[in-house]
């Protein structure tokens, strides 16, 4: 019975994420449009886009190889699995032990690896530009993220996210300098990894500083749908990560009854709504930076992360 | 008696080499040499595995060879069995690959006799149990591999590589010779059993550690002693490059572990760990940064060996630091991570070098700027190379991730260390390790993407065809092992545990086989776990589920058309991103600091018909600030003494007389 319950919960989380991801993207888009005094598309527009793309046939470049066709499924699978392992509405995920936070970061790395390869596959200059810049950004963002893992693991004594979330719910966390630094670093990494302003612009297609959109330029039909869905899932993943580490309140702990789960889901939705609002506010109030300023932005994130970890190496109470 | 059988098989390899001298004259005989080498390596591999897994007691053997008062001592314990497994696995797969690849060799007479001898030399280093036999086998390994580097000696770059290799190998052996001299002490107890029990003062032990670091580090490719490696490894034929990079560097790591962990023994000063840890971190990041700047596929892989040696030494440094503080449970984790990475690196580096060999045989090119689009004519080679590239980039669920994950877990235990220097060093090295892992992914996107994806950049790349069946079998053997070691890391860790407990005063990791779902559990009371099998299962399920649902209910049509490229498709394949342009952002971010990379664009004014030029100037900091002054000094000194060659006989006689007087004076004063 407990096993059934575990599987149901893990499955429920995966399904919930899949259903919520386009809504979050739509929410951010709508907010951004309204902040710019535009009416903007409906909240459900991303769902309609995905359904339309799924039904269309794929137009494949002559020089595309099998890797180009396999990559969207691989990317989608890696990001979906990674997202499924981040606690959302309940602090204890049944399968959380199968991959810790380091593995989740590495799974996102797997997705990025194949996305960059897909960008190079057709042999156009746009794909190459996107792939090479994406890898440059990742080469700084990934270490910054791992420094955050160090900080958390020193505090919670584990790199497993469920245990970290449970630890963050306890009273002995308190206000810590190291956590503040880690929060800042994680936000910066999340902005870079999700190709948001000021690192990249998710709304443009024809700008020389674009990164993510350049890589997926040759994709169409169901492949494009999967990649768009994966990108939405990634945004959702980072917001869930921020929520479960830094705003863990309202998460259901193990052994509570069904109403508590409903409360957990409501708290989770509220966190997502707030996160989306903050993201939209931030994006409309800042300009995009030159691509060779991005490394300074991310080096700052890396240094913040390292500083946070170092503080804890010096004293556990900081 | 398995040890005598192991020795006779190694000797049999030597005989195969001797036989190959006559066989090489006749065409079509290369297969015979490689076939016999393959069989012998497989038997050796099997015996090493049996010894390791049965946790058998160490076996020793003394033969009346070598120095008359010493004899030749041989010993087989868990550590040498593990490294024997690594060496012979690499040897077997390289021989299998060479069954097909060796037929492309233009001068088989320069390769065939030395190839089995090289394998025999590596096996003998691992079995040696006294200093003389060890150094003899070590030199034998160095010289036979030097001969293989010089196989294509008519290319001027190879001659330079061979010369540099010889100089560095001599330097390394000299350092090891002095180290063994210190270890043996004034009594001259050169067999390892005596050295183990001998007491050493802390100062002498530290000196021996530094000498061993120089001796084995120069062979393994530790920065700043790595300069020969990226020149020499690519110069050899590809299956030999695979052995040199994937396996010979591991023999050097074995030398380090054997001497420092086993022979020097307790007590370990805590700063040893710090030294090795710092060197490892610098080596890892510099190695991958060098690799990113390369356009030659084999040289890129050779620089990546430097990076991975750095990762292995990070693990070893952590183990030393923990042992210096009597934290044996944590040391077991660090040692396991290092040994696991030894195995992993030998698997994927051999795979990648052999894949490069297949590309080289199909196109005659190893410059990435002239390759491209090889995934179409060579789909199977591309798949195997892709698995190797993903594994070396530490992507789950492959094996590179499992060992780097263990290394990270070991770093996370360092706050328990009492020394402040180590407390600061460990997170910094952790950041360096994370940086090198991320840069490695960028580097292999470049290596695979530019070589195999896109459109062909030269006619040779356009006319390539798939490699032979022997080579493909070899490639897929390694690719399968990479996957298996990645999804079943617990079994590997259990297999390693006899070697770990041998070096670590009996402490080892918890038994992994009994964990549910074969989850990797590094430390009992820390709840960080990783399960490659489940990650693979989840990924496969969700990917296949998505594919089936979409193809069943949404769409499955495909239409081919010219590339879109925002409406401006480039007809010319030269307009694609190249290896140089792919690395440009990273060159600007990191290279401008480390390599002082400067870009220079010379654009003729409008109306001038000359071509524009783009130049990148880079300096190698290690060569320019480390080696160049030394070579300059050596040349200056030898120029000074040059006139000594042209003296009259009178002058020479007076010089001899003067030297004699000085010596006698010295003797008299010394007394």
C-alpha cells in the first residue's frame, strides 16, 4: 500500500509538472505584456502552440542526421526526470534517493550537451553560434550551481534534495550569510540557464546575441514542441528549486492526510505565481547585456557561491 | 601458481615482439601479432579479475635474475591486480582494434615488434616487488613506447615529440631512482618488503614524496611536467596512442600509489595531501583549457588525459589528507573515487582515441577544421564516439559521472579536517573540479560536433566510409563497458574494495551489492545516494513514452528540405562554425588570462582587393615561463663551455692536473 502510494505520488508530481510548465510560461508572458501596457496573449496560449506544433509534420534539413531527430526526446526526458526529482508540494519525494542535487545539475548538463550538439548538426552558422555561446555560459553557470550544492550540503549534511528541504523546514536554519549568498548565486544561475534577460532574450529570433533560440532554429513540428516544453519545464524546475530550498513553507511532510496535500499544492502554486511575477518585473526593468559581459555576471555568481561555501568551511554558524 | 603464469605470459608477449621482427617483413602478418597479443591480454585480464574478485592473498615470487645479491622480486596483490585489469583490458581492446586498423600502417616493421614489448613492460611494472625490477620495467616501458612514438619519424613534429619524451622520461626515471635511494636507506634494502618496514625521518619522507611526485607525475602528465604528453601521445599510431593515454598514464598513477600509500606508509604528514590536491586541481583546469584551444583531434584528447590525471590526483590528495588525520572512512571514499576514475578514464580515453583512429583511417585527417559530417558515412563510429564523449564529460548515467560524483562527495567531507589550509583549499579545488567538468562538456561538444556533425569541410571527409568490423567491435566493447560502469557503479566499488582496504589500513566503503536497486552509498551516515540504473530507466521510460505517444496520437510525418538558417542558407560548408570559432567565446573568457590570447584582425580598406586576415596569438604559460628559461640556460652554459672542445693537448693536460689537485685538496679538507 505504501509502495502504491509512493508511486502514485511520484507519478502525480511528474504529471503535475508537465501540465503546469506551459501555464507558468504563459503566466510570465502575460505579466510581461501587461507591464508593457500590451494586452498580451491568453494564459493558455502556450498549450495551444504546443498542440499545434505536435500535430504538424516535421520539416527536416537535408544535412540533419539521426542525432538531430533523437536529441529532442533525450533533452525532454533528461529535463523531465530532473524536474521530477525536485520536491514541489511535498517535502519527501519517494524516489529522491535515486539522484541527489549534483545528479540533477548533471542531468541538466546532459540535456544541454545534446541541445548544443543538435545546434551543430545541420551545419549552419546560427546553430554554431548558439551552441558555442551556450557552452560558454554553462562553463561558468554549472560550477556556480555546484558551489551552491556545497553550501547546502554543508548545512544539511546531505546533497539529497528531499532531506535538504526537510532540513530547511526546521527551526535551526535561521538567517545565515552563506544562505543569502547562495540564494543570490542561484538566482543568477537560474536567469542564465533559462536564457532570460539580461543574459539572453527568450522573445527574439533575429538578434546576434541570442543563444537558446539560435540553437533550436532548425527545429520544427513535434521536435520543436518537445524542446519548447523542455524549456518551460526547466524554468519550472528552477522556480521549484528556489521554492523548496529558500521558501519551503507550506510543503507537506510525510505522513499527513489528503487535505494537507491539497494545501501543499496550493502553497506551491502560490510560490510559482509569485516567482513568475518577480521574474516578469525583473525582466521588464532591465536591459539585455552584451554577450561578453555575461561571463562577468556569471563569474560573480561563481564567486558568491564559492564565498558562501568558504564561510561554512570556516564556521558552521555563518 | 597464478603469479608465475602471469610472468610467463608477460614474457610470451616479449617473444611475440621478437617474432614480429621477422614477421613484419612479410605482408599481412600484422594480424598474427595483434591476434596473439589479444589472446594473451584476455587471459591476463581474466586472471587479474579472478585475483581481485576472490580477494586472494598476495602471492610472491623471487627469481634469480637482475642484481645477483637481490634477485628479481615479484608480487601480486589487490592493487596490482586492479591495475593489471586496467592495463590488460586496454591492451586487449587496442589489439582487437589493431586487427583491422593495423593494416593501414605504412611501416609495420616499426610498430609490430615494440607493441607487445610495450604491453609486457607495463605488466612487469605492476608485478615488480623490488626497486631494481621496478625501474628496469619502467624504463623498458618508456623506451618501447618511445620507439612507438618514433614509428613515423619522418615527420619533423614527431622527431621533436620523441626527443622531448626521451628527455622527460629520463628526468622522471632519475627522480624515481633518487626516491628509491632514499627509501632503501644506507643499508640498501631495495626489495619492497624491506622498504615497507623501514623507518624514515619526516624530512626524508617528504623529500621522497616530492621526488616520487616528479618521477611519476612526469609520466602521468601532471602540470607542469605534462609538456611532452600532448606531443608524444598523438604521434604514435592510434591504437598505441590509446594505450599510452588510457593505460600507460595509469601505470604512472600505480607507481605513485604504490610508493606513497604502500611503501612510504604511515605516518603521513597532512600537508602532503594539500600539495597533491592543489597540483591535481591546477592540472585538471589547465589540462581542459589547453584541450579547448586545440584543433588536432588527437592532441585535444591527449590534453584531456592531463585533465583526467588531475581529477585522479585530486582524489589521491584528498585520501592523503584524510589519512594524515586518521580519518580512514573518508580516505576510503577518496581512494575509491580515484581508483574508479582510473578505470573510467582508461575506458573512455581508449574509446575516444580508437574512434579517432577510425576517423584517421577513413579520412587521413585528424585536423578538425578539415572534417565534419562524418555521422552520415560512419554512423556506428559516431555513436561509439558520442558515448565516449558523453562519458568523459561526466554526464549521467555514464561512468565518468559516477566517479566524479564520488570525488565531490569526498570533497564534501573535508570540513571535518582540522587544518585551516586544507579547509580553504578543499572548496577551491571543488570549484576547480566543477569548472573542469563543465569545460570538458564544452570541449567534447566541440570535438564531436565539429568532427561528426555539420557538413563535410573537405573532400576527404565527404568520401569517408564506415570502419571495419574488428574496430567497431573494439569500440562498442568499450562503449558498453562505459555504460555498465555508469549504471552499476556499486559493483565496481565493491570490486575495488580489496585494493582500497589494502592501502587504507583495512577501511573500505560500505558493501554496495546489498543496497536496494544497487544504489551507490558512499558513507553510511550521510544520506547522499545516487542510482545510475534508475536514472537511466527513468530517462529511457519518459523518452520512449513521449516518442510513442507523439507518433501514435499526434504526428509522424517528415519532410526533407534545405536548411532554413533564417532564410540565408550558406551553400559553402566553409561558412559553418569551425573548431576555432566554437572555442572563441571560451578563449575570450579564460584564454585571455591564462594563455594571453590576443586576436588580431587585419582588414584592408574598402576597394583594396587583398584578403582580410584574422590571427590569434597564444602563449603557453608553462612552456614560456617554466621550460624556456631552463632550455635557454642549458644552451647558454653549453655555449660557454663549447671552446673546451678546441684546446691544445697541453691545455687538456693542465686541466686534468688541476682537477686532480682540486679533488685531492677536497679529500684532504673533508677528512
